[in-house]
C-alpha cells in the first residue's frame, strides 16, 4: 500500500503519464474511417445546436466558438499568450464536442508536413477528402481579392486557386453567420488553396522552429508574419488553405482551423518535452500589441468569456494535467 502511494507520488512528481481517460489526439490520416466520421458528425452536431449567446449573431454552438475568437482576436495574436490561449480554446472545443455532442474520441490534428514532404501539396491531403475529410477547395474566382483582413494587406499576397464557396464535403451546406472578419454576414465557407506556399509547412521548417532555445524565439519563429519577414508554420497553414482560414478574426469558421492549431499545439508540446520540467514554466512576450503592455507570466488569465471558466497560463502548461488532460500520439 505504502509502495503504491509512493509510486503514485513519483509518477505525479515527474508528470510522466497522462491521467487515465485523458484524450489521445491523433493525426487525421491515422484515424480509422469510422473515427473520422465520428469527428465530422460531432462538428456537424455543434453546427446544428443552438448558440448559447456570446455574440447575438451567432446562430449555432459552432458559431459561438468563432464568435469568441473574433471577439478576442486583437488580444490573442502576436502576443505572449498566443499559444496558451489557443491551447485552452481547443481544449474547450474538444470538451464541448464530448459533453454536448456525445463525442467519444479526441480532437484530431493535421500534420501538414506529411503532405508537404511527400508531394509538396496540401490540396491532395486526406484532410480535404470529400467523404472522410473536410471537403476541398473553393470555387475558382478569377481576381479574388482576399478575405479582407490584415494578412492580405501584406505585400506579396496574391490570390490562389479558389476563393469561392467550397462545393464538396460535409461542410459545403453549412452557412456561417459571423465573418468574414468582424462583419456579420450569412455566407458559405470559402477556401483559396495556395500550394505555392506549401513549402512553409515542411518538416525542415518544423525542425527550425523546435530548435529555438527559448520560448521567446520559439513563439516568434512559429507564429510568423507580420513579426517575421516571411511566412512561418502558423500563418503558413492559414495562407495555404486561404479565404476564411486566412482571416485573422473569423478563421475558426473553417473546421480545419481546429486541426491546424492542434498541430501547432503539438509542436509546442514537442518543444516543451525537449527540456522538462523547465519548459513547463517558460512563457514570455508582451500581453498586447499596443500599449499599455506588460510582460506575461504564468499568472496571466486566459479569457473564454461565457464559453468556459477563466484559467491561468500555468494551468495549460502541461497538457497531461487537468484541466487539459490530453496527449498527442
Ligand atoms: C466582445 O464581447 C463583449 C461582450 O459581449 C463586447 O462588449 C465587445 O464589444 C466585444 N468586442 C468585440 C471586438 O467584438
Ligand atoms: C488589424 O488591423 C487593425 C487596424 O490596423 C488593428 O487595430 C488590429 O490590431 C489588427 N489586428 C491584428 C490581429 O493584427
Ligand atoms: C467587411 O466587408 C467589406 C466588404 O463587403 C470589406 O470591405 C470590409 O473590409 C470588411 N470588414 C471587416 C472588418 O472585415
Ligand atoms: C449561403 O451563403 C451564400 C453566399 O455565400 C448564399 O448564396 C446562399 O444563398 C446561402 N444559403 C443559405 C441557405 O442561406
Ligand atoms: C530558422 O530560424 C531562424 C531563427 O533562429 C530564422 O532567422 C530563420 O529565418 C529560419 N530559417 C528558415 C528557413 O525559416
Ligand atoms: Cu487565432
């Protein structure tokens, strides 16, 4: 008995194993077809459940999450809390799929490097399969002018191969009620594939990100423009999918957002695991883009407004511990 307690204490002390029953997040193509359909079905369940009212224009429970992201966009990008906030956001999304849509699986992620290393294309990814995926590109709109946001104001942006409504897959019939940007319009989900940016998502780029010695250089190398002069992993995923996904505010309107950010979160956790336990404590960066800013600490609060209780950054530093309770496989 005493030995059992001792072992338990040891296990807890080194944080070496996830809690029993914790979520095991897998890459999309490693799921069975039945698991893929379960996830799609759960997202569609959120899309057909009524909003609980964060922004009045939110029609469904799925829109509530997009509404939260739109509302907080200016506070959660290009700042120290970027990765912790999105880690918590995904955790609340995953928990809601489970509690409100009887989802028994785990939030999947999209390791785009597997597509890019193999065929230098995201368009051919199983993630965009019309049946066992999220559907494909948007209709091609010649001269598509972009999703009206800060990123397409960057020099060098050109339209891709789509720009219009997606026409295949389980989300082609779902109209969003929020976005693009902070506009509130009834519109289809759009994509604008850019395989010319796919190279940004290669495993060589991932390696360049995880070799960064501090959280400060890691988060900047991962997040990308406009702080870095060229695209990096975070904005690379948003740019290659394009359209709604490229809108800094309304990108969670594309369900693939959750798989892209899942991969970024996995890469952060990979980086943390290269130096445990010290990287369970390493956070830095300013709290806001403009003044007055402070340097964030583990005490910084991660607002989910009325979607979930406020937790602090310290609560999301170890994915294996509550309130997160997940690991990547
Ligand atoms: C965010 O939501 C709060 C509360 O509903 C509201 O007062 C505020 O105007 C919203 N901000 C944005 C940028 O949408
Ligand atoms: C987008 O641009 C507006 C106006 O220039 C600025 O207030 C806002 O902070 C920017 N948002 C992001 C996420 O960069
Ligand atoms: C709203 O949509 C219009 C085009 O219909 C666009 O010009 C404007 O930039 C959009 N505003 C935001 C905040 O996205
Ligand atoms: C969905 O939005 C598109 C515009 O993006 C519009 O043409 C279509 O009529 C809308 N469908 C519904 C059912 O509202
Ligand atoms: C690799 O990371 C460094 C920062 O340490 C950055 O300056 C450089 O641009 C990166 N290289 C590539 C190819 O992204
Ligand atoms: Cu975001």
